[in-house]
């Protein structure tokens, strides 16, 4: 190697390092869907040239808007992560798969098992309501490999936490340590009544404990699974979800039936919104008061 060449090589390596130091870290962009998709949040974790998407809306229309947001980044969609087996987080997958056939679509193996089990049941339950907004074919994520706990985007780890108890018994969350960003999936709500239609007391208490663990991560950006439009993507969603579960537990004890519990929750959280009429509050309070069996979703 000539001296000139090695000097050039050294200079170019230095230049490359300088660029790397100046690069912006990963960015997180939240896309909140319409009421038709139950105000579900999708998160775009955006790198220099490519991105990772977390969760996909319920309806085709909301998913097309999400596809547009991904295209607008001008970057390549590498992977899609589905956090759990609730249809408002993956029913639009066929639209995403058709738009970005090169993207790897993954979930924790437990979540994939849940989705294969419940897809027929979900299509029967939600298909008639969704009509042309429903899936044209079942989009099902592939399982992460055994021992694989993270997706890597341009050298940055995007970790999948869980499964743990959230509004679903096998909820996962996404943690990006490099930028202290937590994509909470349905472990976190903000400005909305929580879905407690699959819970008895042990599940509610387990969810509450998990929130302390998530809080301990010290996240700076926090994306809830569902939020009222305009709510911030910060720790307020952890605080809100904790407070809601604490208050819910107290009010279950002091209420005689679901009607009383509903009224008390509405008084305690006057700004919280519901979806599809009283879908969240109605089902959650009836299940909590033993007037209805917990949902199997
Ligand atoms: Zn959800």
C-alpha cells in the first residue's frame, strides 16, 4: 500500500466516522387512525434509509393512509412488527403486504400462534361490520426466530418485550433503547377508557404491575396502543393507564352493578372517550361486575 493511498484511506475512514457522528438518531412518528380503527396508533421507527413499522390499523381505509405515511418518508420499509392478537392491530396487514412485498412481517411466536387460532373467529365477528373495509386475505405475521428478541434497523436494536398481561393476555411492546422510545401496544392507552373486557381481578392486577416495569425503563417517547387524537406521545400514557387501573379497582369494590361502575368511571375520567358507542366501558364494566363472561378475542 502506498503512503498516499493509506493516507487517503485513513482520511475517508475519518470522514465516514464524522458522518456517522452527525447522523440523526432514529426518529419515531406516530400515525393515529380514525374512529373506524378504534383510534389505534401505528408507529414508524425511521432510520437514515429505512424504517420499521409497529402495528397496522383495523380498516383498509386507515391502512391506506398509513401506507401513504410510510411512502412519504421516502425510505424503505424493512420490517413490520405486530404487538398482539387484536384485530385493530393487524387486520390491515394484507394492504401493507401488497404495498411493501419486500418487508418482513413478524411478531413474537406466542402472538403468531394466537393469530392463527383466532383469525377465523375474528373474521366471523368483525367481517360483517367491516364489509369492504375488512381483509381480502388473512395477513398473518411470521414468528421471530427462536431466541430472536430484537429487529435490527441500521445497527440499532428494536427490542420486543413480553408477552405480558396488557389489555390482552399476550401483549408485547417495542423498546428502542438507543432513543429511549417505548411503543407500548395495548399495554398503554391515553385519553380513552381502557379495554378490560378480557379481565377478571387477577388480570387487571397483573396489567397494573407490568405498567410499573414499563415505567422503570425511563422512556422519553411513549406511544400508546390507542389514544385520543392530539394526546402527546410521552409518559402521560403510562400515568393515565396506571391511574385508570387503580381507580377502576377501587370503583369495582364500591359499585353495585355495571351501570354504577360506568357512571363512576365517567365521573372520574370526564375527558376519556369510548369507541363504537360504549364498547369499551359497556363490556369492561359488565365483565368486571360478573354480568358477562370475559371476552375471548
Ligand atoms: Zn387495540
